[in-house]
């Protein structure tokens, strides 16, 4: 997976293999994928 957005771990949407890892995510893992991209969460985390 090639990262393109800082250290957050954004997959490159042009690489068809970059999201293959999502095929095996649990519900908890999906929740984390959404949470870690949430700008309010990122802001709060930076302030913690």
C-alpha cells in the first residue's frame, strides 16, 4: 500500500490493490477505519 496523506495511512485510490486489506476487516476494524479518518477525532487526538 502506498501512502499519500501524511501519516494517517490513506491508501492510494488509483492502486487497485491498496484496499485489498478491507476484504478481511471485522466490524471493529471498519469502525477504526472510519474513526481514524474523522477530522474531529484527528483534532482531538492531536490535542491529547
